[in-house]
């Protein structure tokens, strides 16, 4: 590794960009004084990280920027770059060439770069560490460093030796480890403080948690037992309710029986009265009949006339029914005729079948036996006749078809007319549906736009709502956190208050006196010292230490009060206490004004506490002669100065007693009496702040809740509107679908009806064709019948010819069999038709039967009317007999009426007795229901209490309840549990969780403490190892440097003795380094006895010795030989050549001997005032040319 170049721009006297290129060997920079050659050395120092402007021969760092001349402006920045060849990898940087730059602007901005990449100063320092380079290395040596070596303190010489020994990195690591160790110790201190605080809380919290746990156990037992007792009571209530229900059921049944009996009696009474009334009415009726007989006689004649008129109408109906029967008989006649025809046809078919069968048999016989030609001829004639009958049947069928076709044609005409009308209606409906569909789609479009608008508004509200909800959640969390903190503070305040109220920490005797004072059993008690004074928190430890047990001294009004207190303690054997009567205790303050001028003096103890002026003598007696100091060192100085005449207490609780004894050590973290008071005040302030914060947060939450509610309500309103719009859209869609379906249906039906009309028209054509065809066919059949009847004779004549045609017999026989099968089918069809006709005739007979029945009924009514006429006439003839009979019946009805009234009165009496019994039962029923209601109310109340107290239903309670053997014992135990819970007093259930949290934190901190201690141990071990390595490395390097120094000193001085000595060999890393030299022929006791040249040569020898064992890649020597004479300059310059194999030298010089030994010369001139210029000359080439 070597320095390739140095580039400057705007640095000091080099405003223009210049570059110095270096080769291996010696390069000399020369020039007259004031030319700016030393600025090149400053540039090297600056770029390698120098931070001291004084080391750069300036006042401020901005002074390195070219400040301008009369002809040149100021440079905006200064920049220096060195380029180093790193092919050997000496620098820990992954590059063969390393460029290090530093740039500074006038505004103070600056930066470093390595190979163009911006880095920190730390990176530059670490890059050159332990290479001999860098701002603290020995690669840049000026006249000042030479003087420091010889004239400086022995400790100041260490830096160059340490850099040479290569322990700079180790020292840096050691410093870093020591910083970490300090941080670890700080952490330990902080953790110990926190642990102390937690340990102060964990005890009371443990007690509270144990109390809470005890409460929880007792409460759980109470809950289970109380639930069991209540379930037991519920079961008793259930039993009582069941008993009352059973009693109610029995009474109700008895009540219902009496009610039914009363209803029966009531019915009997009503029946009697009804019958009596009926008899009375009957008697009146008979009387009225007597009076009306005459009217009836006259009316009978009118009735006869009416009956005769009815007979006339009935006879007309009779005639009409006769006509209907006639018509029915006519229809029946035709049906019977048809049946007869069908039966004849059946007979004919049977006959035909038989004949056909016979013909077949004949044919078969003819084939086998050659049947008589006569029989065959008869068969042929029969067949001809049969055929003619078939033609007649066919004619009938065609006639029927023709008539049916004509009827169909009429129907088709009507269908066409109806279809055209229907088509017109469908076209109208289709038009209306199309219009409605268009309107619905327009409405749906508007609804969709409305929906989009509502959706956008809801989206905006949703974002607002989300923002408010997020803020609300944060506020609620902060509110909860504040509430928890407030609760913690309140709990702590309460704890402190409890401690104060119970006088926790006070001696029993003091508590006894103060309690007696509060109860009025002793007078003149002012209070304890701790109660009567107050002190700032920062002084509380010092004052508590200064007062010690005196904090519990009892201040009283006078000596009598003190006596009464002592007497009370004696009488109650309550211990001992110190009493301070205000009237007799008169302390004086320490009168030393000069104390205020002492370093570390704070104040007298009495000056740091606040108290009522009446207690000034007491406070002066306790604290007036106690001095409070900042720390133990200042306290020691004060105590020494004043001959240990008074007591001194430090702020952290260390004590120097009068007479010179020291008392000190760690102060307990437990809360003292004064500290507790101060903590209570601080907590009160904190509570107020938390309450204000809580109120503010609560208001924020309420406000945000209102905003959230508003936005939610607005959102709900929009959601309802959106729901309505969605409903409208859905309705429109359904309507559109419905109307579309109707429209499609109408269009489809139009298509269908058009198709139907076309089909019907085609059918009309077909039917018309069928009529024409049927008429033609009928004419043909009639002609065929005529022809066949004519041909019958011809067929008979042809019989003979057929008999001769035996070859055709087989085929004819086959045809005949087929015809026989067809006849069988026709026969079955005929039988079916006959069956249907018989059924129809049967139905007709049924209708005829009904008509006959109506005729019979009509005849019967006529007979009845005639009979009524006869009877009426008979009545007219027997009116007198009827009046007599009516008179007799009236008297009989009157007697029965009286008898029924008597019976009703007897029933009334019976009814009254039964009503009394019912009233009695009703009272029993009411009482039983009230008792049941009372028990049920108790049951319901207990069930409600189960839910209110424990949120248990009866079934849930029954599951966890235990059987109660003895309810008295259970109630007694329940009362005991309630008493124990009551005796526990106020319980902080949160203490369980809080104790768990504090215990967990204590455990966590214990673990942290262990980790930090482990880390501390590891750091101490690392520091120890680094120290040991540094010792070994430094000792080895120092011995080698010392050996080289002795050798080089002899060479440079031509003899003599020298030695480097460690001032403390047992502390090689911190001790100084002494230089002992004895030049030839001189006796030197002090380096200052040497001449300036000799001192410089000694320092050069030391530098050369260092370069021997730890050569720097390059070294800049800034006029270090200036104090040497010419002979020694030559020695110095020549010795440089011994080191150039491992070190590249750049020397700034004006000495001839150094210039002569240089390989390259750079000349610095200042032709322009304030601006340096650079010239280069290769001396080695010139030297070579001279040799040649």
C-alpha cells in the first residue's frame, strides 16, 4: 500500500484544483517560507479526519476554505482527496484503489466520501486504525510532534507508542465495552430502584391479595351455601304450592258440583216456570179458540175456495208432468228402438257369425266332401244379403259423419269469430303492457340513480363514522388507561391514608399516646415531629436520616403534658416515648455564616423543613446544628475544615458525626415517614391532574358518542331510505318482470291465436272437403246398394260357377275365416253398444220414475186438498163440539199451571240452601288461592333474588346446589360467613390481579437484573481480556521499539547510550514513558539539557525506531529536521533511505541535505499574492542523467 496522489481544491492557499502524484521512495515539497508548502501537510491531516482547527493552524474550521484575494473571489468550498493503492489489501476495504475525500462548504455543511460514497467520520477513523495512518497516527509528523516527544509529559507520549503497538482498536473496543459497562451499571441502578419500589408495594399488595382471596373463598362458599338454602326454600315453596293446588282442586271440584246442582235446579225452576207459562198460555189459547171459532168458520169457507184453487193448479201441473212423461217415453222409445236395432243387429251378427261359421264349415266340408252345390248357393245368397246390410250400415255411418261435419263447420265459424275478437283484445292488452313496461323502466332508472346517490352519501358517512369510531376507541382506551391510573393513585392514596391513620411505622408507645389524644384521654399533645413538619422530596432522605428516631418524638404544649403522657404509658405498660415540651425545649442554630461559602454545603437541617413558628425551638433543637451537604466528599471537606464539631448529613443519607465517626451505606428503599407524606402530596396533585384528564377524556368520549350517534342515526335514516329505494327497485323489477311476462304472454297468445285462426281456417277447408266427400260417398253407397240388390240375383246365378272353381276354395275359406274374426269384433262392439244403450235407458227409466213420483205426489196433494176441503166442511159441521172441547182443555191447563207454580217455589227454597253452600266454598277457594299466591310470591321473589344476586335461573341453581340436611345449621353457617366477610372490611378485589402483575413484573425485573449482571460480568471479562491483550502487545512492541531506539540513537549520534523507561511497569497501559539519553561525551540528567538539534534528533530516532517495528505505508514529515545542523540533516536524510523499502516518505523541507536525498521534488511558489502554485521535478531522472 502507498499514497498515489493528493488532490486539493479551494483549500487554504490553493484555490485552483491541483494534484500531487507520488511514487515510492522520498518526495520532497520545498519552497520559501510563506509559500504555502505546509498547507499540503494540513490538507493531509484534514482529509484524514482532523477535527481541531488549531492543529490546522487556524481559528475556525471554515478557515481552511480559500478566503480570496484582491483579484480572486472566495472559494465556495474546500475539498481534499487522497488516493491510496490498496492492492495488498492493507486497508480493510474491498477495492484495489481507495480514494478518501473531505468537502466543506462555507455554510458549514460537510461530508466524507470513500470511493465517491458518502460515509461518516467514524468510518474514516476505523479505515486507518492500527495502520499508523490517521489523525492520531504517526504517518504525519510535524515540528510540534517532535517537540511533544521530548518536551511533553511522559503520559502524553503514549499515543504514538500505542498506535505503533496496534492496540488502538483494542482501546476503542475497551472504551466501547466500558461505556456499555457504565450503561449496564446504570441499568442495574435503575432496576434496583424499580425493584425497591416494587418490593415496597409487593408486601401490602400481597396482604391485600390474600385478603381478597380469602374474601373470594368465603364469598364462593357463601354463594354456594346461600344458593343451596334458597333452593331448599324453593323446594319447600314448591311442596306448599302443590298442597294448596291439591286443596284448591278438591274445593273447585266440590264448587263445580254445587254449581252444576244449582244450574240443574235453575233449569228445573225455569222449566217449571216455562211449563206453567205454557199451561197458562194454553188455557188462554183455548179461550181464544172459543172466541175465534166463529171467525174460523167464516175463514173455513175461504180455505175451501183456496183449496179448490190449489187443486186447479195441481191438475195443471199434473197435465204438464204427463206431457214430460210422454216426451221421456218418446225418447225412451227411440232408445229402445235403437236398442232393439242393436239387438237385432246383434242377432244378425250372431246369425252372420253362425252362418259364417257354417259357411266355413261348409267350405271345409266342400273341400273334403264336395258339399252340395245348393248349400253353397244359399251361402252365397246369404253373403250377398249380408253385404247389402253392411252397405246400409255404412250409409248410416256416412250420414252421421255428414251431419257431424255440418255441425263442426258451424262451430268452426263461431271459433273464427271468437278468435278474431280475442286477437283484437290481446293486441290492445299488448299495447298497454308495452306502455306500462316503458314507464316502469323509467321509474326504475330514477330509483337506481337515487340508490347510487344514497349509497355515495352512506359511503361518506361510513368514512366519517369510521374516523369517529377510531378516535372514540382511542379516547376510550385513554379513558380506561387514565381510569386505571386514577384507580391506582386512589388505591395508593388510600393505602398511604390507611398507613397514616393506623400510624404504620410508629412505635406502639407513640401510637398509644396519639390514640389517647384523639380519644380525649390526654390533652396538650401537638403531634409527632413527622406530623408537624414538611420537607421537599429531594431533602426527605437527608432529613429522615438526620432526625432518625426523633421523627417519632411527641411534641407537647408543656412539661405537664409530657408528665401526663409518661404517666399514661406507665399505667398502661405501653412502652417508652420521648416528649418535647414546647415551653422547655429551646434549641439554637449553628452560628457559622461562613458555611454558606463552602462547596457542597446545602443548608442547615432546620432551614429545609417547614413548620409552625411555635415549634421553632423544638425544630432548632433537632435540626439546628445539623449541616446538610450534597455528597460525602463535600461533607468530608467541611467536617475536616471545622474540626468535626457538628453533625453533617448528605442528601443520599450518609452521616459524619460530631467527633469524626462516619455512618453510611445503602439507604433502605422502604418508605419513610416524611417520604410517605411527600408521596401523599404528590399523589394528590397527580390525582387532580388525572381527574381533570379523565373529565376531559370523558367529555371527548361523550362528544364523540354524540357524533357517532348522529352519524349512525343519519346512516340509519339513509339506510331506511336506501331500503325503501331497494324495495321500490325490487318492486319495479318485479313489476317489470310481471308486465314483461304479461307482454310476452300476450305476444305469445297473439302468435298462438293467429296460428289457431289459421289452423281453424284450414280445418274449415278440410271439414268442407269432408262434407263434399261424405255427400259423394253417400251417393256412391246408395248407388252401390242399388247395384248390390240388383246383383243379388246375379250372385245366385253365379253360385254354380263358383262351385266349379275348386282351386279358389282354399283362398275363399281363408277369407271367410278372416271375415269370421271381423264379425267377432263387430259382435263385441255391438254388445258394448247394447250395454251402453241399456244403461242410458235405465237412466231414462229413473227420470221417468221421478216424473211418475211427481205425478203421484201431485195426485196425492190433489187428494189431500180434497180431503182438506172435506175436513173443513166437517169442521164447520162440528164447531159446537170443538168449543166445548176447548173449554174443557182450558180448565185442565189452568189446574196444571197452579201445580207447576207450587213446584217452582219448592225449588227456589232448595236453590237458596245450595247458594249458601256455594258461598261457603267460594270463601274457602279464595283463602286457598291467597295462600297459594302468598307462597308463589315468596317463590318468585326468591327466584328473582337468585337472578339479581347471582344471575342464576332456578334450574342453574338446582345444578350447583347441595343437599341441606339441617336448614338451621345451614343458616347458622351462612350467618357466620356473612360475619367473616363483614369483618374483612373493605376488600380490594383488584389486588389479586395487581399483585399478580406486580409479582410478574418483579419476576421479570429479577430476570432482567440477572441478565444485566450476566452482561456486566461478560463486559468485565471482555475488558479484562482486552486489557491483558493490550498489555502483552504494548509490552512486546515497547521492548522492540526500545531496542531499535538504542541502535538508531547510536547510529545517528555516533555512540552514546539511551533507553525508554515505563514509569510504572505494573501499569503499562496507563503509565508514562520516560526517555533517558546519554550522547557521546556528555552527562545528561534532563532532556532539557540537550540542545534543540539534539532533542530533535532524539525524537527522530524514536520515530525511526517505531517505523522499524510498525512501518506506516506512507509518512509525511513536515520540517522535522529544521533544528538539525547540516551534518545531522544529512544523517537524517540518508537514514530515510533505510526505511523506504516499507514506507513512502513525503517531506516538507527547506534543507538542502533532505532535498538532495529526495527522488521527486515539488516546488511551491506564490507568484500571485495569497495563491500557491506547484512545480514538479523528478530528481532521480536528473541524478541518473548526471551519472551518465
